C-alpha cells in the first residue's frame, strides 16, 4: 500500500512538473509571438502603408501600437536608422518641411519608381534602370507608365575631338553629299550632332525592344523618389531585416529648391523636364 501511495504521489509530481513545463513553454511562445507581432506592426510592409504613415492617416494604421500619438513623432520613424543617426539635423529639417507640405498621394504625378532590371541585349546579359510614374487617364483611372530609362549598354560613343570629322560649311553647294560620311563613320557620330544634344534612351530602348534585341528577365530592386515635400526630394527603399526599423523607409533626403527639382529629376531619372 505504501509503495502504491508513493507511486501515486510520484505520478502527481510528474504531471505537475510536466504541466509547469508546458505552461512555461506556452508563456515563452506567447512572448515570442508578442515580439513577432510588435515587429510585424512596426515594419512598413508596402509603399501604400508608407504613404499612410507619412500622412498620419490613422484610419489606415494604429499609431498607438507604435507608441506615438502625433505626426511629428511618426515622420522620423520612417527614416532608415543608419541614415537618421548620421543626419539628425537634416532629418529634423525635412520633418518640419513635411509638416507644412501637401500630403502624399498615389495619384500625384510628382513621384517615381526606379526599377533596376535584368535583361539580355543581343544575347548578352545586361542591367538597366527603368523610371516609372503614375498616369491618370481621362476617366480618372491610373496606370504606371515608363517615363525614362538608364541603359548604359545603349550609350553612344564618347565625344569626338578630331576636327576633320565634320560636314564642311560648303557642303550645301554640293547637295550635302557629306551626309554619306555620317552614315559610314559610326565611331564618331558625336561630331555630327549638336554639343547640346541629349540622347533619348527611352526611345532607343523601345526601338530595340520592338526589333527583338532586348529580352526582359526580371526586376531586381526598386527605389522611389518623392518630390512633393516643399524644397525636398526624398528616396524610399526596402530594408529587409528582423527589427522594427524595416520595410519601406527613407534612405535619403535631399534639400532641393522646387525650381531645381525638374533639372535634378531629368539628370538623375532621365525623365522629361
């Protein structure tokens, strides 16, 4: 009887211990889940979500989950932590300007997506940057269109410094027969067009696509350029890491006068002024 009683008590202790271990395991799992939930809420998962947080649209996200209650607190949180720590004054200046600028809108034309892509050109693997922007149709619908291209593999030759490479000034008197030279001197084409000429690489790209010379493989990465904040342009990129400061975040803020933005975007993104 004593042996039976002892075994019964032993089983009770085993069950209690097993139950305690299970409970501890559940608590640890809950803590891990809570931490995961916190990371999930903090991560800016989509560019639409970035826009809602930037605008502090509380109908689309819960600021209390992030421990904030004002837009002034939200804006600095949208910066990538390394850039923010190295540019604290710039972040403050930008945040102040954003507070007094129009809200971001998907339908605003002043933002661009730069997509780095992999493709093949005449059978050789190449990379190119395509600049896309939102276009609004007459019926109010929206679509992305390609507004510019950075295609190094299509660049024309370097500037020609040979003064003999030209169409002589008297060539008009002989019916411009010198044009034959242009079409047979492909290595010195820059000698025959204005120094101010800027190649339209989007047109060249589309022509190559039409002729079957370029085959698209895949997009590799995306950067967004927003020009809506007064006297600023800022860049948004995706940071994939297991911490609160992750997802779509501001990687750079550039103080650029509104009158100079068109020139910057033209030179950087190859879009029309």
